[in-house]
C-alpha cells in the first residue's frame, strides 16, 4: 500500500517538491499523511489519491499548507 501511494504521488509532475516528499505512514488499517504542501489543491489531491490507492484504509490527513 505504501509503495502504491508513493508512486501515485510522485507520478504527478504538477505537485511541488514538498508534496512529493510527504510522510506516509501505514499502520493498523490507516494511512497517515504528514508534511508541508503548497496549497489546498495539493492537500486535497493527495488525500483523494491516497484514498483511492489505499482502498479500504482510513486516511488521516495531517498535511499542512505552507505556501512559498
């Protein structure tokens, strides 16, 4: 699951470097996302991509928007 999520995120060339490097933790049926992203759009795109890639897992989005 972790590899599938990471590949999906890295494959999107429109995301910032920070978004490509978000922390992804898979534990006990849930996926936690942590780290900085540049916009609400990136945050929601990563959330949606993770939800699809980790079908059946609960997604905990702790991404922080830090523009610039």
